[in-house]
């Protein structure tokens, strides 16, 4: 705790020196690990972008993995007198962007990095420049890869400082550690003047957090899950006071005594199949919602004068109906009923009564079996879904005094390979009622019930998220003394070529470390959103610090897209503690992963007679298979074309649907069968007209079958 306390003091000094009025709409993004998200200047987060719910992406290498919906946060106290002398029996503030300038006054939002991220270039395009402004300054001595600092004054004179720590080490990159420091500054607005100097009595703090459990899974359930309608909530930590001194090890990593609450996707009354894991019925059955998402309590000050951990906090840990919460009303009125209701809610009394919440394991109270089809929101009837609820207090804070709360927010669950394996097998049985397995369960036994099979695998996520919380707790208790991975290469370049794709990179600063091992290259085919496989590994050379490493990928096929990332690795000699599994560590893939494709490019065709269209005919039933372009459905290739030409696509009756200007001097052009009006073409016969700048032209006919 001493190391972390020193770090918090340093951070507080830096934040204090940076404070100034900022807009509540400002955000900073953390993108270094498998869990990635944004944090807002107004002190809490609502994920809605106007189009979808964004945030808490895991695993971040795949598309549509957002888990966030909203975090509703409040602070409240008793016997409060505002700067105008108005008396409140209870006063409450809601961390809501719309209250900026009324009850919330954002003062600082700032991100530091331990090193500059590498530059990643694909065919001359810098993929990293778009995020260059996200790091405000470098602090080479900080242990976490990223630290975000956020300060918000409130109309109560209670200032919230949030410090978010993120790590890229492979065993600690799926959670954020959040340190909340609440200080009675007496500052009720944006300026430096102190308006209040009285003590704050009976301060209570809390938040309800709702999760969607994977944006991809929404399309496999119904639109309502986008705001978390069908999410279960459970809790752990009932025996924390009796067990908190027990050691956690990698040999015994799952401890139910850790104070935690988390969510996962439950059943839906709107569909007819078992929805646990959100199997993708329209495709191959892959489980699209393995996510178990929530927070663990790592530390709560006993009081402003006693920084030891209060084993009896939080005062409330459990679940609460999604959209059932009181309004704090206008901040200048006296004794607003909603403020008293907020205070009661933060004291542990669910708003709306005991049917709307409880300090219980909501799932275990209501699920009769692993395949019980109850829709979780029907427990309380709030169509908004269910929140993980945590509240703290009461604290008495004299002017200038502070209290610290520390949590870890994380996600875990089945990996993509198991989501594929289990989902595909479940779908086979779903389509064939006579298929009764046997189906293999995680413990090595079998079942004849396809839903028991699927759900048992999905529910291993409960142990997985508790393992994550255990690692976060050990990391915190150690003062962030986890073994560090090497830094990534400082530059990664990918160039498409005529007979190869060339990759080169500059050295990692960690080559100077005695345990440095070398580099590994990984490749994905057809999409950045796919499994990447190792294609090359090498050692290193330190005698030339400007050494450029090179590798030519000679195996790509024409017309196929390729995506790469590179990691630096060590020999694991620095990773011999029990803070995570022992063995070699590697830099994060997210520093170097490419999101733009590289392709083989052929020389321009020498004759109009050589032009080919591949595949022809195009058949949607084999699209995206090894017979055509892997994982790229709808792809058509125009091959051996002139280096400069205009390609016009017509229907058989002569309607122009697409014009392509081919100007890159190569002999290839690829088209995903989308018209100039962004519509996918239908089945039929089409004509492709190829015209050179000098007016010469030719036609090719092709068939599309859908």
C-alpha cells in the first residue's frame, strides 16, 4: 500500500497543477490492452453515441465487442447549507453530463503514457496518427501503460478525483484499476475561490452500472439488449471480513470472498431458443456474448483519518432495477424529495422498494436451473434492465479532508476459439432434434442436453471474471509491482508488393534488457477481425541500435487481404512472482495491430485481351471460402487489367450500377459488389466495361448467383 499511496500523492500533485475549466464532453481513450474504453470529463460515463452504445470493448481485437451502457453515479450528504445559506436535510448530486455548470464542474481530464506508442504504417498510410493526441504527456517512470486523471467539482463542495490505471501485460490487460478520491474542497464551481468551509456530514457515494454484454450479441437477441434489458447481475464477497487476509495464488486463483458484482447476458422472452451466450443462428452458431462484466472493490478507507481498508464496506453491493432512480431536481430548492430518496438509496435501500433491488445474488435467487428460461428483467419489471449497484459511506469530512475508494472494472469469459467450437456444435444439435450428443463439458464429463452443454461452458466465465478480480487485487496490493513485458518495436511497416508482402520494424527499447528474447509476427487473413497466427519469430541484435529488421511474407494469394501485428517477447526470467502465471511475457498486440489490409499486387496487364473476372460465375454459397477470397464474401477480382483505366459495371439491360477509377498502376482491382448507391447487387448477368485513357475499351460478362 505504501508504493501506491506515494503514487497517488504524486498524481494528486500533477492533477492539481493541471486543473482548469474543461468541457464535460471531453474524453480520453485507453487502447493498450484487450479491454479498451473511453472516460468522460464530467466524472462518469454514458455509452450512447447517438447510434450505438460505445465502451468497455473486450476482446478489443474483434469488432462490436462494446459492453458499456451507463454508469449512474451520485454523492449525497446530510444537514447541508449551500453558499446562499439554503438549508437541506439531504443534498445530492448526480453525475450527469446535462448538469454540467449546474452541479458538476469538470476541472481536469488528462492521460499520461509510460512510452510513446509505435508508428504503424501500411502502404504509406500512418494508422496511428489518428490517436496521437490521446496521450497528453509522457511519464517514463510510471508503471501502468496508461493513467487517466479526472477532476470534477460539485455543487456540494465535494471534489471527485478519478485516477484510472491500465496495463498491457497479457495477464492484466482486461481490467482497469480506478482510484476515487473524494475531498471536501468547498469549491462549488469552476473558479479557484472556495465557497464553503463547513464539514460535510454523513457523506454517501455510490453508482449503478448497466452492461449490454457485447454489442455483437445484440443482433442475435433483439434491439432491447443494446441497453442491457436481459442482463443478469450477481455478487460475491459476503464473507470478505472473515477471509480478506487469505492469500490468493495462481494455483488457487478464484476466491468468492472478493467483494464484486458482475453481469452477463440472460434469456429473452422475445426469442424461442436458449439465449445464454447469444449463439449466432444466422451464421455458424458462434457464441457472441461470452462476456462477464463488472467491478470488484479493492479498498475502502475506514475514514478520513484512517486509511486502512474497511472490511464492512461497501454498505450495499448487489443489484438494482435499471431505470428506477430518483431525481435530484433543481440544486437551489430546499429539501427536494428526490435528494432524500438518493440518500436513502445510497444508504442501502433500493429505490422503489425491495422488489427493485437487493444485496443478494440475483441469479441464484431466481434461476431454478442452468437452462431456466426466465428473462432477468421480469424479476423487477423494469424494462431498462438491471444494474450492478455499489454504495459506500457514511463518511464525515471536515474541510480539506478526503476519503479514498478503489475498484477494478474488468471483463472475462470464453475465448473466441471456444465460442466457435461450442457454438457450432450447439447449432448442429439445434437444427437436428435427434442429436443428443454426447456433448463434452468443461470438467471432462458429458451431457445429452445441448443447452446444458452450451450454458455450462458460458458460465465458466463466472470463475474467469473472479480470477481477473483476484489478479487485480494482487496487483493493487503489490503497489503495481507486476512483472513488466518488453516494449513493442518503435516502428512497424507493411508494404504490399507484386510477389510478396514486406514487413520491417525498428528495435524495441527493451532490447537493452538482459531478459529480452526477440520478436514474433502474426497474420490474419481476410479481416482484421479474425484469429491471427504466428508466421515468423526471430532473436535480436543489440550491437546496432538503429537496426532495421525485415521479413518478406511470400505465401499470400492474390486478391486476399492480410493483416499483421508484431510483439516483442522476453525469456520470462523477470516473471517469477505469483502475481500471474510464470513464463515469457510479450508486448501488447494492440500497439502494432494493422487495421488496413495489405495485398499482393500484380503488374499491369499488357493487353485488353488478358482481362479476367474472378470468380465467374460468382456463387454466394461458396463466397468467402477457400475457393474464392477467404472471409471476404461478395469479393470480385478484375485481374490483368491495364494500370490506368475506368471500370463501369452495367446490368444486362444497360443500367450503370458502379464506376471504378483504377489509377494505382497495378493489374488488380477488387469490388465487393456494392453499387454507387451503397446497395449490394442482386442475382443476374452483368457487363464490365474497361476503358483506357486513350479511348480503347473492351467488355467482359459475368454472372452473379445469390
